[in-house]
């Protein structure tokens, strides 16, 4: 199979580079300065074992590839806010032997949250969801850092809305050769919703820095509790913390790269790169949506969604809002009932 990584940033670049290192055929899809760096210097992937450079085909869309192959796997690794544009770009591309990508090719949603898969199912027949547990960083064009050791990540994989198939098992086998563990599960959404609860801290980290001190940890616990309340109210199952820990153990332990600790997660990185957008609408915003649908107040997630979007829109510095001020705003939001 040939893997076409649509969005070769932190997660897509780490998976694409690791697959290439394992001898799999990979195409990277990127844009702007990142695409230029990939074409000129290759993908530089820094992992605890060292740095490797992969000179892979790098394109800005399907045009340079011409007709897609019947054994292509489309790996959608863009942020959720960019999903619709990516689906529109790739869905109607012709596949050798007849038909289109949306009709014939598997689409693997390598994304945070749950909305990307729902959007994909509107256009593609064969959609696979992934619960992404992969600490990686992309803040410099052409360079991706993945600090996990001994495994680079754990990627639960399954068909959406549910089920498994042979294609998923073949993808999982390729990932297993590339420093990943990829359990194939019939209920991947249950794992994705569990990861969503963890990702509710992304916006907190983006606006106020690492969630390390007591005040930040306490605030995250309150934010997560809102998420748990809305999932329970909606009757949405999710893997427990104990179940996640049992699977992950110490398989993905962060190791400092270049002697520097990892800076922050995906939302923090969006602010550092100055992209102008952030994924909060599909993380904290998912909780806000479910809360409104099921009558559960979610003032803290609404606050973080609003602040993260403002930071991205106005180009504010990542982590520049003092935690004490954020806690004050959070207490005020709760008093006002959201």
C-alpha cells in the first residue's frame, strides 16, 4: 500500500516518517514554507533514537499524482477545522480502474476529536477512525519531533462508525513495523471520546502554558468534569482512565530531544506557528455542543473555546495569559452560569 499523508505536520509527519523508515511507500501533502522545506531538504524527523531525513515525494494536492492507485491509503492528518477543504480536494480524484477516491479508497482520520470522522463519512464510503496517542511537535518548516519512547505512539484503529476490516489490520501491521502499537478495535469511537476528555486541556495549555501547577491542574480537572458530565448525559461510552493506562503503561514515555523538553500540544503549536486558527471548536466546542443538546451547563469549556479562538485570531503569544487570571475568569464564568 502507498500512504498519502494529507497534512504532514506533527502527527502526519511523524507517522509518515516512521512508515518510510520501515520501508513503506509514502507521499507527503503539505503547503507553504513546510512544503518548500520538504521538497528542498526532505522531512527531518527527530526521535529519541536520533534524527533521520526522508526525501519523499511532497505535493500540495492530488494534481501532481495524477490518477490515484487502487492500493492507496489516504491518511487525513489535517486539523479538524481544515477537514472539509481536504475532503473536497480529494474525494472526487480518479482511481485507476474506475471510480473515485471517495468511492474506492480507505480514508484514515488521524485527528483529535470526533468531528473529522463524521465529516468524512458524509463523503467517503470507507472511513477509519484513529485514537491518536502520539506526542509530537511541528513548529519549524520541514522538521517534526516525536519524543515517545520506546514506542513513538499508540494508535487505536477501527472502522467508523464501528467495526473492523482487513484493510485496518494491514495498516496496523505496517504501523507495528514503524514504532507504533495499533490495536484494531470495533469500538474506536469509545477510545476517541476518552482522548477528547484529555484534549480538553489543549486550549488551557495554549492560552496559559503547561498544565503543571496546582491551579492549572485543578482547573483542568473541572474542565474535564464538564466533559464527563455531557458524555454521560448523552449516553456516549468512553474508555476509562484505568483502561487507557492498562493499554499504554510506560510504552510511550517522553524523552527530551536536543536536551529540550517538549513545548506543548497541538493547540499550543498552532499559536506558535501563527496559523490564525485553532481546533478548540472541535474539542472544547464538542463538549459545549453536547451540553447544549442535553441540558448540561459547560461554562468552563465555553470560556476556553472562546479564549483559544481569540488568541488564534488575534495572533496572541501562546501561554501568555497568567493562570491566576484564567482561574478568575473561570470562576466568573461559573457564577454567571456560562
